[in-house]
C-alpha cells in the first residue's frame, strides 16, 4: 500500500495505481486525478478520472465533485451533496444520500439519484433516469437526436418531482396550463399546446407550433404512465 498525505493547503494528487491511498488533513481544497479505480478518503473534495478506460470512482461523506473520463465509468457519490459528471461513455452515476446533481454527458447513461432532492440530466444520449426518494428534478434538453429520448422510471408528483425542459423558447418557470395537453393520442388540438403527454404510453412530446405543420419531438418517456399536469413541468 502506497500512502500520500497532504498538508493544510490546497493539494493535488496524481494516482496511477490502485494500491495508492491518499489522506488529507483538514483545510485547503484537495484534488485527485486518477487513471484507476479510486475511493476518496475523508477530507478529499474533488476527483477527476483520466484516460479512456472505465473505472469506479467512489466519494466520501462530504460534498464531492467527481468527473469521469471517456470510458464506461461508475461514479458513486455516497453521502453529501455531490456533483457527478459522467463525461463520455456509457456511465452509471449513483448519488446515494444527499441532494445530488448528476450529469450523464454523452453516451447512454444510467442516473440514479438515491435519497434526497436530486437533479438529473442525462445529457445527449438515450438515458435512464431514476430520482429515488425526495423531490427530484429531471432536466431534458431539446435538440438531441430523435432516438435519444430519456426514460424516467420513477416520476412521482406526490413527492414533488418536476421535469425541466431546456431550449423550448417558452417563458421560464412553470408551464402555462394552456400550453399543455394530456391525451392518449399525444397530439395537440390547438396552436398553443406545446408540451404533450401521451397518456397511454407515457411518452412526453414537445411541439413547436401545436397543431401546426412542424413535427413534434419525442423528449422522454415516463414508465408506469403516471398522471402528469402542467404544474410538474417547468421551462428554462
């Protein structure tokens, strides 16, 4: 076992062996860059994974920033309000306890919030989003390829879950009820209806001109087809 201990200031560590253990004294802001699987000891704040090989990066009880690499990584936040960024590859992000922020990046990712009020953004791929317990926010950005709609597996309006749509051109904040329609067809019957919930399948659509000629975009699917109203959908 190789050990490294930092001082009271801001320390940076390069880790290239799974036998290396990094210990940090209280104080300062410490950063670890690892090219192998790594578990953060108490006192470490930031972990960045280098290279192209998928690894497992595990946080500690504090508020951590953990960033993956180009491979298929597993990022585990543990306790604390963590920020996990999968970057490239098909990644697994698990916030666990705390109010966590999860960003999948590119690839087909799985984002699991765990306990706490989490924010989940799958990025550009067709991702799986599961908020877990708490009032979670599912961020969906328009403009992704048509086959890249995210799958939200546990949306629960009674827990305070919300869907945040980015890039719609609509005013920010809660969606105007007149701009929403829930119907088995998933189609608008008025020009102002922009966000459409296909109730039979759970699909969520955005239509830039309602019942006009422009095509609608499939942005997500809510499994178990939960009830959905305009109050649970917000714009950014």
